[in-house]
C-alpha cells in the first residue's frame, strides 16, 4: 500500500533540548492506518493532533489496546537511526495476537517508521537525547457488547526526550511488593497492553509515598520469585553470571524487553553467563547480605540501564554492594549508550539507518 503524506503547514518550534520532559513534547507528524472489513485501509502521514472517537469505542470500555516504546537517535553528522526496530515490530504483533487484534504488515510498519523519522528529523535531539516512538493500536468499534472490536486504528506518534532521570543516574531504592501482582500465568503479562500498566499505578504510588523509588514485582502464585521492577526488567549480577527472570516461551508473565535482550548479548560477550531463571527473593537478599550479590540493575527503553542500590523486604533494607552503581552496571550502561549514539563498533546490525529519501 502506498502511504499518503499530508505535511504539517504549521509545525511546532523545535523545543529547547535542555528543558525536555519525558512524554510531554511531540513531533509535527503522525502515521495512521484503519482496519475495516477485515483488511487495512488508507495508510497516511498527517499533522499531529486529536482525532475523533465514539464514546462507545471498545477501547474505552474493554481496554483492547496495545503499544510499543522505541527510540531513534541522531549521530554527530546529523544522520538518524532507530535501535532494533524489527524487534519492536515483532513484539507489537505478538501483543496484537494475544489481544485479539490484527497484526500490522512488518514492511508497512517499518516504512511508516522511516518516513516519520525522516520527516521529523529536526525533532531528534543530539546525544544524550532521542526521539521516542510510540506505535499504538486501539479497538475503535462503537459497541458495548463484550467482544473483540471489528474495527481498529493503528497510529504512531513521536516526540523528543532527554535523559529519563534528571540530575543524573541515581541507584534506586526498591520495595518488594507482596500484596499486589503485575500478572499471572495465562494472562497478558507478556503483551505490551495498557491494562498491565494501569494495574501497577496504585502499588507504585503507595510505594513512592513511603519513600521508595519503585517496586519489585513478585510472582503471582507464591510471591517468592522476582519478576520485574516497575515497568522494567531486573537483573542481578554475580561474580560469574547475571540472573534474570525468563520470558517467552519459558514464561508468559514478563515482557520480553528489547533492551533486556541486547543486555543479555553484551553480558555474554563480557564473559559472564546470562542465566534466565526465576530469581528467588530470599536468596537474592541473603546474597546481598553475604556479598555474593555484587550488583543489580533494571533495564528498559526509557531509562536504558539503571543501578539498584537497596531493596526493602520484610521490614528490612538490604544494600547491594556498596549501595552505589557497580563497575559492571556502569560498563553496560556506557556500552549500550555508545551503541545508541552510533559511537561504537559493537553490533552495528542493531542500528537501522533512516534515509532522508523516504520523504521524497
């Protein structure tokens, strides 16, 4: 399908890069695509702005919605590239299948991403900033019957972002959450759907009111093994290995992070084993006390690689290492950052270069 392009005749001013707030600034264009009568129709790039939707739309009542989070970066020479977009496209379509939604043809998906990044390349900040990309699909059929929507809207919006944590990287203070759970076996934990995040808002808010930065999610069945940290994957660093919870096909409760997968590859190239098995919380805490656990970090698209300094569980604080950012976590964070910025010879295949010719 050919993509129709309607250029914004009055684009917004490029924001001051130093004043960026994550998720508050938007680039001038967005991509839209409609599913009607069993097929996709009218792929188009239009000026960013509101669109109409019925108050009876399925998404507003039954949460039939999925999304992705990905980034594009700008090199010093002004060229733009996306980081592993093929992985996000594949994960989006896995989420679509689980949420009873149509998949988006990968070729069309990638073409839309390239056009948006090329058209709005002036809105890609220099290092350490990036262009955050949010593909989304919603069920928009106006019907209150409890069933899958028969119509869908797929759209992509983008916007410039700076570093996720203002004031620099700070080791996190986490609370092991024992009352609430993020997901259960057989559920939608592996899908990137909004309901997963809505369910997390109350326990995260309560933890932050108690003075914690974030929470550690435990498994729903026994509350004994570590799954994720907030909306990020979590990893534990030992002398010879890095341990993290498994994802599909071994577990359907955890989101298979693109940053997590990249980190796993780098860990093995740094001569540590990448062990994907459920970390037992009691053992993690005992290892923190004994010193066997050297470091811990969370990883995800927004915050990349973030150190963890302390875990609160059972009314007690457990400090990991010296409570600061460990040398291995720092090395990982700097390595991933250099790859993002196009300043590393490591894994050039992870960078998808955007041609300005895509807007011709």
